[in-house]
């Protein structure tokens, strides 16, 4: 007996691993050699794979395709209709399957609706990508990114709240009173 849920309208290919309590909703397709962790959720009309690795606790909203070359760590959020690419210079008349670039989404980051992630980059832990942003280069952990092309407009906490810093470059997230400090243009969570 399966310990996960697959809607009857979805397709799961051979050689797929799906963790317990994961839910895959309407009209989705999981291609072969894909690994999906536990407690994940995929909205309707998602395509995943082949050869994709997804961690635990990942939430994928409607109309998202996760292509070969994308790796997603635990607790990542992918907003509706956000887009991954896998080739830098696509042409319909040239097959470039051997040129797929690796894209890595680190633990806890969130990608807003309709954002585009150009292949070959890494998005740092707990970064927040605004809706509609186009990410063309690596993103620092905890960075708040917006625009086309995206630029960093601030910092966010682990809980995703925008941080405001005092004269010592320290910020407190009112959600859980966690403290953060900017040091050498990097955000560090204080213990």
C-alpha cells in the first residue's frame, strides 16, 4: 500500500521514488528517475523530471515544470506558474540535452508566482524571490530579490519577513524573536 496520494488524473512513470505523505494532485506527470521526498505537495498540472531530486517538505503550486538539472533541497516553496530553464541558448533546431545546466535551490527558499529562474545558478538558504522576478545569477542566503532582471532589495528572516536593521546592523524578526546581523554583505542568524 502506498503511503502517499496520487490523484487518479496524474501519471507516475516507472523508476520513481515518492516519500510518505506526499500529495500529487490533478493532471500532473512525474517522469522516470525522479526522487521526491516525504511530506511534499504538488498542485495541478505539474511536470517533474526526468532525473530530478526533490527534498522533503517541498510545496509546488499549480503549473510548475521541474526539469532535468534542477535539484531542490528540503522545505522549498515554488509559487504558481514559476519557470525553470535548463539551457542557456535554446534553439528548436539544435538538440542541447548534453548542455543542461544544474540549478540548485537550497533549503527553505521561496520562489514567487510567475518568477523565472535562469539555469545554472544557486539560490541560497531561505532566500525569497518576489513574484515575476527573473533570476539571472546566484542568490545569497536570506536575500530578498525582485525585478527584471532581479536585484537584491533587502534581507528576510528564516520565516520570510523583511528585516529592518539598527545602527549595529542587527535585526529582530517579530515572528519568533530570532536575531540577524549583516557582516561583510552576508546575513548571519545569531544564536
